[in-house]
């Protein structure tokens, strides 16, 4: 019996010790935000704030680079210390009581925010930029702030799940594309460690990122439209968990052609529409793995093959490439079902993109006739009106949950790539952007915090009508005006590297390079030409309009032939395409159709890809107009 008792006693002691240490790990006295963790990058040359939470009465000791700092938590359990300014370098180790944080770098940290183009996964770019697969940049680091849309009030901490990653090949696939190329550009120029703190969300509007205090002077419809969108997206459709099944009878559904727009297929709905198609497979594909290509869809989708979920995308226009795992496909008849949601009724399967299944030498064309049925038409909802009052705080949700909690993390500057979701509200965008900048500078306690703006690239089909309305041109104008009127801001111009049929252009490398050129002047104080020609003034001489510019650099020139995309109008406000010629540092614009011109527009359209005014440094002029019609 004694050996048995001894064994039981030993096991009891082991279990007790395991429970004790488990308690210590789970209910430890010190808690750190995910930002303060292994591989982090700290901003050089400024006082740094390190913070966390602890039990009352707990003493906190921080050791970093041969310095020791002591503090204790306040009545709410939060503590913080100020570290003296640090020179660039690393890796270093920081000790916070019993916690050790390793591989810390000190360099420049950039807060990068916006919507889906700041979210574009780097994996989508590897075919175009194969160097990504062999990336060997340990001195660049990336942290993605987890999504936290908090409509009630500001949060003190970000949502859990964030982690720092290096730019080495084993970790680079965790990055977003623009952040990677910007970090590489910055590191290769400065040889200083770079940290990319990315706080962004696909499909988000600018008002989501601004505090309620800084939104109070804007029209109610800015708030109401987004509140309605949030309300609509929260409701379920009648096809959920039913119309995705392989054997569902869709015999009475309407027909639609894919690719194609909802409106061209007679679909007049706002909300969710289900699409289904049957296809045949040979015996060789039974149970095999395959890749599903579903081109580009507007807005968000969930995709099912033979009733099995294979993938989804939550916002407009990323290329849909979904894996179909082994065991789903069958010999003979198979079914694909797509739940496609467009809250504004402009749903679409974009043309000139691949729609097919590829696997084991077999390709199945998915274009052509599909069946569809409306799952939920939000335009028929009326009950939302009584709920809007309670949703008025929705626009500040991302500020509350993803900006305010990181306010103590010191950065070198902010990067803003957003505007697509606000193209229908361009008249308010300049004011919103100005308020966002003021808001962030206030909460980060830095009145001269640099802001780098990515002007929207070209998008959508080209038009031959110089009078066609353009929300994207309006957003570009608002971005440009902000860069010219708000101190410590700069902007890159990109209307030549977008893609007409993809709102997420792949050439993030040149975008990042152009933006860092602006940073070299604004942030690092280098004396160089960092932007293209900037419209200054105009005067009328007979039937000509003469335009003058700033930032001409070494002189004006056209890219690829004669100047294009200039339009001119008389007092009737009807624009026609015009001839434009460079004369010194001015441009003379004229048209035989307009004898008494009063206004000029340049690159004023959704897709002004052919616009080609630049300086001899090769930097494009920002789109502009001399009228305010």
C-alpha cells in the first residue's frame, strides 16, 4: 500500500503545482497591450510611453537599455512610464517585472489607416512581384490592429489577437501589401528600422475614423447613411442556410448572365441576391482538390460548392480565388451557390475577369447562364427609421475601437489611403479629412503630426464625355486641397497606375514609392522635388486660357505624346475636349468650339488614365478644375 500512497501523494503535488502556475499565468498581476510585445518597433528620438494594467499595490519595474524605470497602477489599475528618447538600433530586450520582451527595434513607426486598399493582402501580389516570396527584411516590422467597431464609447485597449511580424520570407505573408512596400522603401533609403502600425478596415467610410466631437458640425445624412448601412447589414435574408444546399430546387428562379451587372439582368434590389449554377465534372475530378476563380464581385460574397462553404470576401473588388478542398467535388452534377450582397443595389460580376474552376487538368467555364433569387431587399425596409436615433454613433466606431486605444504609441507620421466609400459624398470629404487630421493630432498630442495622403487612382470605365459627373474626381480634389491647405501634409498622385475593373490595383509598389518621396521632403526635410505640377492660376487671352503652375521642378512636359485630358468650357458650362500645349512653365488651352472660354478642367473623371501632364522629374500633376460648378 505504501508505494501506492506515495504515488498518489506525488501526483497530488504535481497537480497542485500545475494549478498554482496556471493561476499565475492566467491571473498574473501585469497585463500588457498586444502592441507591447516581442518584435515591436519603438519610435526613435522621442519620449516613449509604455503602459499596461496591474493589481492595485503592485510595483512595476521596467529595464531597457541600461535604464530602470519604476511606477505603480492608478486606482483603475492602469500604469505607464515615460522612457527617455532612444536612438535607432536593436534588437534590444525589455524587462517588465517577470515579463521579458525580446527582439525590440528602435526606428520609425508609421500609422497606416484607411479602407480596403490599405487592407490588400500581400499574397495577392506575389505573381506580379516575385521578390516578396524571398523577402529578407528583418528590420521592418508589421502590426495589424484587430477590428473593433465600438459604437458606444472609446475603448482603452485594442481587441485581442494582434501580433508583430517581421518582413522575412517566413512571416511576410501576414502583411498587407501597401505597408510592406512602404516599409521596404523607407528602410532601404534610411537604413533605419521601420514599423508599420496598420489600423484599417475594408469598406469603411471616413466618418468611421473620426470622433463624435469632430463630426458634430456635419450634415445628418452623413451619419444617417452609414447608420442605415450598419442596420441593413445586421439583418438576415430568407435564403440563409437553405439556398446554398446542393439539392435545393431552384427551378422557379429567374435567369441571369455572369459576368454582368444586377441592373442589366433586371435585378432591382438593394441587399442580398443568391446565384446558383450547376456544372458537370468527369470521373477524374471526383473528390479532387480544385481552385475556384470568381473574378471580381460587388460588394461582399459567401460561396458554397455542393453545400459546403469554400470562401468569402467582405468588401468590394478583391479578386475571388477560393480553394475547393478534396472530397467536395463529385463526378457528374455539382452545384455552386453565391450569396452576393450590395447594400446600394449596384451588385455586379465584373467583366473581363476569370470565372472558372481549375483542377487536375480540367477547366470548367462558369460564365453564361445562372439562376438567381432575391434573399433580402433592404429598399423595402421601413422599420429602420425608428432605430436610426440609436445608431447615430456608428460613424465613430472605428475611431473609438482602433485609433483611440493606440494613442499612446508614438509614431513618425500617419498614412491615409481612403475615399472610395465616400465617392458619393465628395462635397463633404475635404471637411471630414481636415477634421480627421485635427482629431488624430489632438488625440496623439502632436500638433505637427505629418499626414501622407494617397490620392485615389484611376478606376471604372473611361468616358468620352467631359461633362460626366465623377465622385472620384471630387474625392481627388478634396485630397489635393487638403494637402495644400492643412499644414504638415503631403500627397502622392496615382491616376496612371489604377485598374479600370479593379478597385484594388496591384501596383502598390509604385504607390508606396511615390508616397515615400513625399515623406522624404515633409518628414525628413530633404530638399527635392516631391510632387508634380500644381495648378496656380489662369488668365483668358482671346480664345485661349493660359494656366500657370507651381512645383514645375525642372520644367513642364507631357508623358507619352501630346497633352491629353484637358477640357474647356464657355459661360454655358458645357465642357468640350481641348488642345493643350506647353509654353515655358505655362500651358495654353484652346478649342475651336469655344470662342469665349471661362474654365478648364484637367484629368476630371473617374478614370483619367491618359492624362499626362508632369514635370521633368516624372511626377504627375494632380487633377484640377478652375471652376466650382
